């Protein structure tokens, strides 16, 4: 009797350490739309926010096929967990350059590492526009002399998409831009208010390179990380009431979710039903217009 192929490993596009912040009772509540209805399901953080084999290098030996997860994603998440713990402990203004870089890289990763983005990279490589085809052909023929882009097999294309993801995850230009901004943490301070998170949790109302550029990320149900391009936009945000910040942040996070949002319990299911994934198709303008 033939033995079963072992399951591919879980690859968390939303890390467990991050989701644990919403797991006060040991479980988070995952909201997902099934057909025309949103369902709320309690799950341990280890059992949600993942796809098996998401970053798997198909065709490689099993000992090598998981290297993107173990050498890149795992390292990013381990370092980010340290940064997150320090930020939650009110050490944001004393972070070392190494820790700030780790946190910046984590934020960039959250924008890129989702299943939808992985699929989009692969789809654009297999069905590029005329302009993209020229660029991809030039890069491919530079990296693989004697080969033509049009002759790449589907398996090679999938692996190339994974390596493109790796390059995007390590973007010094974006990391430097984030590191140059003013970082702060906002605490709602009211037990009746809390933030959601989702599979697209990074909030950007302006591109980072714009005059009033700023970025936000829920750190926990009560705390939000902010990065500001200047003091004026920082003062403008700080002047808002906790109710306004919670309302605005939650609507963006829920509307932007690709498939899944998370909360501490299911009590806000009607709210999620109203907004979940309404803006999921919108692309992010990271650098500005």
C-alpha cells in the first residue's frame, strides 16, 4: 500500500505571535465570508492566518523546498516578535537600529506575503502586459544566459515567483523610508473600544513619500502603531478622539481585508458583515501617487 504524501507545512502569512494579541481566552475569532454570509469561528492562533505550502519551492528536494519559510519568513517573524514585545512595553523611543529595521521589514512583509499577493505575482509573470513581458524577458535572460523567458516551464515560473516575493520582502528603499519616520504608539485607553486586525492590517491613507504620509498597524485590541512623515500629521491624528480613531481604523482594516478579519470575540459580527472586504480589490500605493 502506497504511503500518503506528507502534508505541506503551515505557512503563516499573519504570524502566530501577532494573532495571539487577540486571543485573550486562548482563541481568536476569525471572520470569513462564505457565499453571501459572514461566519465567525473561534480558533487558536496556530490554526488560522496560514496556507499550507504558501512559500513552498515546488520541484526542490523536500529538505530545501521550505527554505523561504525557515530562512526568511521565520527570521522576519522571530525578530518582529522581539520588536513587538518591546513596543508593547513602551520602549518604542529607545529601539536600536537593528530592532527598528526588523519592525520595518515585518510591516513591509505584511503588505506582500498574503496568498492573494503570491498569486498576483505568479499571474503577472505568466500573463504579463507587453511592457512587463519586455522587462521580465530582459531580467530573465540576464540572470539565465542562453534561456528565453517564453520557454520557462510552469514549475520554474512558480519558483521564480517565490524568488520575486523574496526580493520584494527585502526592500531597502521602503525600509529606510519607514525608519526615517516618527514612530509612536496610541493606546485607546477605554475598555469599551478595541481594534480589529485582518489579513491586510496595515493602514495607509496616504503614500509614505507624500507630505502628510503616515502608516498605522494594530498592535493589539487596545494599541496601534503609527509612523508619521512629519509633526503636523502626527498632531492632527493625536487630536482625534479615541472613538474616532477606533472607528476609522476598524473600518479601513475590515474593508481592506482580503478574506479574513480577527477579533477577540464574535460580538461585532453585524459590523463585520457590513464592511468585510468591501475594498479588498484596491491596490496599495506604498510610495504615494
